C-alpha cells in the first residue's frame, strides 16, 4: 500500500514494514509551430491559462515554456508520474486547447519518458528525444517536415526550473 509520494521517493508498506522506494519522474516535451499569425492570440491566451494550470497541478515538479523562431513554442514539464500529467492534460485550459491545435498548428510533436531526476532535461536531450522518439500529432495542414520530425533545435536554450518562461531576445 502506498502511503506517501514525494519527488523521487515513495514510502511503501511492503510486507511487515515501511520501505522507501525510488520512483521515476515523468517528462513531457512538446514542440508546436503555429501556422498563421491570426492564430497566435488564441494560442497565447490558452497557453497562459495552461501554464498557470500546470504550475498549480498536483504532481507538477517543473514547467518550462519557450518561444522560438517561426512561431514555434517548446514546453518541458516534469511530473511525479504519468497519472499526474494525464490529470492535468485532460482538464481545464489544456483540455480546451488541444482540439484547436489541429487547425492552429502545421507541426505538433511530443515525447514522454521516465527519468530519475525531478529536474527538467537539458535542451539538447529534450530536442534529441523529441526528434528520435517523438509522436507526431494530427494537424489539418501539416508542413512538409511535420511527419519526419525534420526540424531545427530550439534557437535559444529552453528555460530550466519550475515555472520559468524564456523569451526570445
């Protein structure tokens, strides 16, 4: 039976006593490219609400957002577990935003993995995993590079840390 869940450890009752068990944290990386400027205001509004939602969500260990060139946006979130990420994803502003991305984006890719650290992965790792293992989301107007995940790394480093927001300079 699970008693306590903390970043990286949980207190588990197995057999006759309590044992600290090392847990793996769940990482989610997304890359979205907005296809037209006219979609940017709605996208930014729902992104801001989703960012606030993520920061307040139970099980969120870190949230990073970066605006990149050519209307491209990257997010990295780290969660206590997949269940916490899905609870966030399937509710509130984020749930309202997801269906709109089919029309708003011409590139939309995400990747998930487990890691021991509660810290966000470095930008090079996030990019590499997204290109290598990323899942391409359905969009109504895909770019020529969408399906192949043939896109450049972020122009600037993605912020690391809870709630950081980096802006292109």
